[in-house]
């Protein structure tokens, strides 16, 4: 009997006052009973609009039907056909703007909780299943993957399942890319990412860490001396952007990338961390995306007395997921919308405030904004309100206004074209670059985007690399 409730089964979470002071996962996951009840809300539509809206085209009604049959392992295997990272996607994908946005149940009421069901299935598999992956025999071809983020891991997994000998090269000492250094533990536990990486190793994928492509090795060397027949570049967008306002070089000003990496990989959350990072004080986070929410909520857990999000547009324009915004508000993050920083203030020591451009952060000069006429993208342009300047107290400022691809690979790789933003130019249908045998996808192409879109690009490139190495040269840009 279908469940015609207009509302999703709620996701149980830690109590806000408790979770704001620990790094344990906030969302606790569905029970079997909740998952079964939510699965009964799916109408199993003939046209399956949710599948078309999924960047990796998971057969969503099919896996939900398996849940209804209590065949949770069968549901997992259906998801795994399309996604190498189901436990990750069930946690961090913005389903509300993708598969769930096209769910028929969303016309009157809330859509089916597709992401929550995907997480349930993946977690059930990891807790109960002992199935061994069936890996095809090697086909004698070698492919290199640069970067172990979502696009790289997906491309590597898909190629391994086609019999290729795949080696992933990661610059940092832990595989996982942005999944490990960029997303906090309370949203995506490191153990979940490690499990997905181990699954790839079980498929025969080699993962080499502490190798910076462009420094330790170059793409030219991978294709030349090391004998790789194709290369996929999934190096992400790790170059942070800044506003160019006075005071950004002060001590206590971080990019969100640096702040989250220090917390995630350098274990700043420990009582006596190896890396110096804020403990207590007043923190201002500039920006309104998911990374800004992650940085603000991490700062709370590191002991900040007060955390403020400073965003130049209104709450309605915040690009972050609604769920993450709600969690941040519940935990006590202050939202200063329609505000914009114009200068970061500092001093050399507590007794010397004469030099505002050196030393340590003491505050941020801001102006209040109002929304004016729409810009080229249709969003109302924020405009400064004359005479509205004020100083926001802050000991730490975290800039979270975007990232761009690192120029290192382009500068060391011959024949690779990039656009004005530094993104690698590719054929959108294949991921092929202007260099024969070299493919790219994810944030290295688009700039910062979602995990699932990067995974989709990895799948696209894997198909094209397979075709290329089988003799179809039409896949080259």
C-alpha cells in the first residue's frame, strides 16, 4: 500500500546544543522502519524524471523498489552500477536541486527522500555485506588519474571495472581529495571515504599519495617515460579566491580551503594540535555557499565564542543547501546578510594599534547592502547603502568566496588549453582536452561545483577513454 504522506520521514539528528561542540556526524541516518516507510512514498513513475535529473543516472525507482522488498543489498548493487561513492553521495549530494527536484511527489508536498534512502542502503551494505567485488581480468592498458577527489575516484573505478590498470596520483598524504580535506567530519566521516577508497583498491586500483603532478611528475612524463596510454585530470579547484581588500594578509585571515584542511587533515580539532589555528574568539566567515557553512560550523566546534556569516545578498539568495543553513542556524551561527566587508583591521600587538595593515586581526569594516536591479544572470545586484559603514569585531576572518583550478598542471603540460578562469577546456560530451590522450573533468574544468557533478564528469571521461584506447580517435577534442 503506497504511503501518501505529503512529508518525508524526518532525518534524526544530534541535538544542536550538543553537536555544536563535537565533530560526530550530525545526521544519524534512517532506521529500517523509516527507510521502508519512506520507500513506500515512491510511485515508481513510468517516465522516471528523477533518473534523468541524476548526473550519474542511478536507477532510482529500481533501488527504492528493492528497499520495499527488504532486499537492501540488492538496492545497493543497483546504486553501485552507476555510482562508485554511494555512501558519500547519500550524505553530501544536493538531491533537492537534482533528482528530488523532479520527483512527482514534490508537486504536492515533499519529494521522496532519495538521498536519505541512498545513504541508508550504503550504510546497510557497509555494516552487513561481505560481498567480494567481481573484477574483470586486466586488458593490458594503463591509465593514469590525477587527483583522488570524486571525479578521479569515479573515473578510476569505472575504468577498473572495464579491465584497465589504473593508477591514481594524489598530492596530499590521504586519498579522497575534497571529500577528505574539504568536507568536515560532522557531515562526511573520514571512515566513509576510506571505505570507498578501499573498495577501489580491492578492484586493483593503485593509489600513489604525496605526488604532485606538475612538480614530482608531469603529465608529459606520465604519457612518456611511465608508459600510461591516457590520463584523466581530476585535480579539482584548490586555488582560493580573495576579495582584494586591505588587510587580507593579516595573521588570522584564512581561505576556507586552508582553514578546513588544517581542521580535517592536520587535526586542529585535537586538544593540542600540531597546526596553529583559532581556539575561541570571534570568527567572521565571508561567503554564503556550502563551504562557508562548513567553515562556520567547524569554527564553532573548535571553540569560537561567536561565529558570523557575512554575505552581501539576502537569505533568499544564499547558495548553500537549505539543510546546511538550517543546521548552522540551529547551532548558533549568526547570519549577517546584506552586508559586505571592505577592510580587515589589525594591529601588531595589544599595545600598538597604529598600524592597521600588519599584525593580527581585530575586526572587519563592513557596509550594509540593498538589492538593486537584476544582473546578467537575473539576480538582483547588491548595492552599498551610503553612510552604513560599521566595524564587526573579529579575531579570525575566513574567506569563502570561491576557488579556481590550480594553474600548476596547465603550466607544466604541453598542448593543454584553458579558459579565462583557468579551467581546462574539454569536449563536454567526452571530457577530451586539446591534448591527445588527456581527459579532464570535475572542478578542474568547471571550477567549484558539486560532488555528484564531478562524479558525472568522471564517468563521462571513463567511457571516452575506453573508446579512445579501443581505437576510436573521434573522442579527441
